[in-house]
């Protein structure tokens, strides 16, 4: 082993640990301060209490924002996943002119500044005569969620053995029947993973909702508005902790399902061979 490789082997774990600490350590303070008795986040803690969490269900504006966020997140997840299935299947199964360019356009929202995308979306929707509402928020969130959906679903379709579909066709099944009874069940974990990822992204999305929500606020917009009042900060910390835990659970489940989809498709291909 060369000295350079030895050096990298020794310091790479240290770098990874420092990077993760820099990235996630500030987030860990959120649940800590959310149980602080004092209304201001500071050390040492003056005491431990759950009253900030207990007060959340008794806030009508918060409940309305939560309901709006759930409606938007479910709608955006369903639409993004349906579009993702169509795009992922086309990109993995067929070779056509401009395939890479189309894939790049689908992934463009991941690299473009989100505020620019939100302003452009706002101008387009207003030019079409649409009033700002939860519907416009759903459209904006679908634009953001589709790239993630396509990424997850592409991994599910790429390893799929086409001979399974050919065998179904040989047995007399129609193209739609083959897709419904063979393809979709095999990639079902990837589809569920796409739904969970899209739901989580939509639930946490702020910029699109801020520009497109109009008078109907979502949870991130509600949290932004509450930050102007110092007395509301403990409740915001408690709500942020719940969102953080929920997002972590959903993304973990999505990753587990994505890996299950890859293993299932590979196993089916080996068994058929």
C-alpha cells in the first residue's frame, strides 16, 4: 500500500465523521431545545417539559396548515409517482432520439436554484389565469418531486428481466395485462418508495409553497410565519422535531423498500435463468 493510500485510509473515516457532525449536529439541538422549560433556546436547560408538544393540537391555525400539507403531499406524491413510472419505464426500456436530453430536463429542478424555479412557476401559473391555491402548490411540488421519483423508479426498472414480460406475452396476456400483473408487482417496492420520498419532500417543501400557496398556508409556511414571534418559538421547535422524526422514518422506509425492490428483481432474474 502506497503512503498516499495509507494516509487516505487513515483520515477518510475522520473526515466522514467530521462532515456528518457538521451537517447534523445543529439539527440535533432541535429536539433538545424543544423540551426546554424556558421559552428561549439556551444552555444549560432550565428544565424538561412536554408542554410545548401538548399545546400543538390546540392551535387551530396549525391544524389547518397540517391538513393542507397532508392534502398537498398526498396529491403531489401520487401525481409525481404516476409520471415517474411512465418516465422511468420509457427511459429504461426504449432507445430513442433525445433520451439523454429528456432525462436531463426531468432532472433539471435538482440543479436549478429553487427560488428561480418557484418564481418561473408563479409567472406561468398567473399567465394561465390560475388563482394561487393548494392546486398551484401541488403543481409546483410535482415539478420538484418528479426527479426524485424517476431516480427511485429507474433503479427498480433497470434490473427488471424483460424475459418475464416476454413469457407473459407468450402465454397470451395482453400488453396492459402484462404491465399490470407482471411488471407492477415486481417493482411495487420501488413504487411505494417513490410515494414515500415524494410525500416527504412535498411535506417539507417551503419555497414553492411560499410563492404558490396564496392564502392557504402549509406547515413550512406556517412555521416561517411563527418565527417572527419569540413567544411562538418553543412550539415551532416542537413541531420541527415532529417533522424531523417523521421525515427520517419515511425516508428510511423508502430506502429499505428501494433495496428490497432491487433484491427482488435480481432474484426473479436468477430464478428465471
